[in-house]
């Protein structure tokens, strides 16, 4: 119900260096960089950690924790830039054979709508891009059984005639490091609590649910700053209050996967606390 439909409704995507702005700029320039005369210009890939506009890359890799709006931003960016979307969940296309059969043909094809109606006159020009392929959950291709799958995806990216948006949660997986060499690396950080508070309070007001700022902060902490989960928690709170059980504590805390470095930090902090 509250899926963002405009840029203003996105949480944490304000500012010129926001991931959403980088994605939109990359989509807007894609045809200029990779089709027609622009394809003949050699654009060297930048060194690691160097700021870039993504022009050397035919694909973009959106990474970040679950529930912070990566897929939503991908769809909204395509809509705002006037592209049709073809989505494929990479965890359902798990090997080279499936990729060859289902993805390769999409990267050089056209939408049927391009040949009819008002837009037909410039429908299939060599320098026009009409649709975008979204590959969600590409980290689902990272198991041992998928070794050829990711290699095939990289091969498809190299020959693609359309932009490809890859989305993953686990950016640090070794296989993702291979893919990022062939994709524009756009990382989505968790939104700050202050950013989320405003959005959640707005939703609560529209649902005629009275909540305090402290209750909203507690909901956000329990969800681990996951925007989607926070909205779900708010819905659970409303259901609880409508039935006469209104405590925030009734909403369970989300299980969160943490990496090795964060686990070590928490363990060491806990040990020092116990020692004192």
C-alpha cells in the first residue's frame, strides 16, 4: 500500500550522491555510451574506490541489506526514465543453460509495443533503448552448482544491447566481487533513524494510528532499520491496538545476519563489558 511511487516518498535517497540519483543518471546515459557512435569510444574502467558515472559499464549492481528499497528504486528509476521492465529472479535462473534460454534473447530484443501506436516511428532505432532487464537476487547464483551461471551472466552483460540491473544483498560474497568488475557498483546504505521516523509517522497519520516518537524509534530498532519490516511492524501494532493489545513489545525483533567483522566487534564489546 505504501510502496513509493515518487522520488519524494523514497527514504534516504535525497541528495546528488544518493544511490537513486546515480542509477537514474546511469540509465539516462546508457544509450549514448553503448549504442551507435558512442559504442566505438573506449571508456577505461576506473580503479577501485574511484568515483565514476558508470559510463564504462553495461550493467549496474545494486547492493545493500534487505528491505531498504533496492528493487523499488530500480523499478521507479526505469519508470521515470521511460523504460519498460523485464524482471527475472536470478535464484530461479540458476545455471548456464537457463540463462542462455531465458536471458540472452532478452538483451537484444524489443517490446512489441514499440511497433504500434504513436511511438512506432522511432521504435527500433539502433540508438534507442526501450526496456531494461532486472536480475534480482543475483547472490542466489553464488553456490557451487551455479559456477557457470554467473560466468554466463557476465558474458551476456558484455554483449547486451539493453541496460541490465543486478540486485543483491550480500555484496561481500566472493562471487559478487567477480561480477562487480563488470558492473557499476552502487551501494545502498541503511537509512538513518531520523529519515525513517518521518516516513513512519506520516504512514501512521494516514492510517489514523496514534503513536509517539519513542514508539516509532523502538519499531525501527526492532526491525534493524529495515524500511519494509518497520512498516510491517507498524501494521502489527495497529492490529494489536484494534484488538485491545497495543504494546510495541508484542512486535518481535527481526533476526539479522551480520558479517564476521560485526560479529567480532559485538563479541569483544560484550567481553569488555563483562570484565568490568
